[in-house]
């Protein structure tokens, strides 16, 4: 089965629920995501209604994870009542379009706590030795 | 394999096995070794739970506001678009159209001038080319005519000696009266002896005779 095109070909019903989600487009060991609008009940392998951006989760040579967004169309689809999946909401929160997603806060404080515990453990190990 | 479009058009739900790596099909039961396994629940402290609830509530409130804002903006935009199509935008469009036409005419004029120039140039080049060709052809023809006339002259010179029915008898008489014998003999030294009846003196015999 050929890979569905990135944008513009998906048939959709005006009244059906839409969702803005990440759709994996990379290959093995190389994730790459399109941020697309689809009908909410459709699979990620099916054609999308429209592509709104892209997300490259692998840091590039400048240690950046690149996100591209079409904010105008995003506004339009939000006005149409499209749902936003949590990963996309997190990205939008970090980009400043939405408020920061609670999950971002949660992972941040958990990472901070883990780091603190690791440092404490190291210190105790050094003091005992 | 059915096409994706067909699967989209179908009204009844279709079960399609999408090829996903490392997944067993939905209809296979739980593995025997995993039947009584109870997954461990994540441990979240009360403090963290409360904090999460608080920030989630805040987030949901903000998101609701944002959603409503964009929905209302969409409605507003739509209404302005609809009102604009009536007078203002039509006038604007007409002005734009006129401006475009003027610009287009200007471009057309410049391009027409360029085209005329180019065509004149092309015409002169073509004329030169055709004249050169015609001259070459004339020259060739003249050469051929001169060659042919030279050949004709030569033939005419030759044709004075031709045998015709008028002078046939005469010629036969002439030939018979003075026959030419083309036979000849040749010896080892390369001396030729013309004629069939010419007298040949043998040198060896001559030498013997002298002795």
C-alpha cells in the first residue's frame, strides 16, 4: 500500500470530530512526525485532511528539536472545534501558543527530583568511602 | 488488497490488519504466562496528586477559554467576510481589476514592440539566407551547363569522323584499300617486329654464318 500523501487528500465529513495529532512519518530508528488534522476515528495510516506542521524529535547538530507550525490554519481548525492530542498540546504549550501542558510540568519536576536523588546518593557514597 | 479510498467509502466498519511491527493480532488471547499478572499501578503521592489536579484544572480552564475564543473569532471572521462581499470588497476588487488591466496592457505594448523588432531581425536573416542559397544554386546550375556545353563541343568535334549511311561505301573502300596489320612478333630482348609478313633475321644464325 503506498504511503498516504501528507496533505489535502483525505475525505472528511464536516460534522465529524477532527483531531490534531502527531503522525509518524519517519522510518525505522528515525522518527519524524507530521502534525496533521484528521477525522478523530481514523487511523494514522489513512490520508489526512490537512498537514499543519512537522516535528523532528531527534536533536540536530545544534542540539535542537525542530517544530514547524502553521498557526493560521491551527487557529482555523481550533475554531472548527478540532480536538488536540496531548503530545501536540505539549508541543504547542512549549511553543507558547497554548498554556504549558501539565504533563510538561510533571515530567520536569520528576526529572528534577530524580536528579536530586542521584546527586544525594553520590554524595553519600563519597562520604562513606 | 483493497484500496484506502474504498475502505474510507465503506459505510460498515471494516477490520483491516494494518501491518505494525512487533504486535500480535487483536483476536489472540492473553498469553498463558500473563493471565494472572496484575500490572503495578503507578505510585503517586497525595501531594503530587493534588498539585496535578490543580494544574490540570487551571489548564483545562485556560484551554476552554482559548477554544471559545477561536470559535468566536471564526464566527466573527465569517460574518465580516460575508458583509464585506456586498459593497466594499466588490469595489476593491473592481479597482484591483482595473489596475491589473492597465499593467497588463503596458506589458503587452512592451512585449509587442520587442516582438516586432525580433520579427524584423528574423526576416532579414531569413532573406539573406535564402538569397545566399539561390545564388549558390544558380552558380551550381551555370557550372553544370558549362560542363555540359564543353562535352557537347567535344562530341561535335568527334562526330566529323563518324561513319554514316552516306559515306559507308566510301569508308569500306578506303579501309579495304589500305589495310593495317596490327600483328607483331616480339623476341627475348623486347624488339617488336610489326606485321605478319615482315622478314626476321635470326641473330644466332647470323653469328653462325659469320663464323
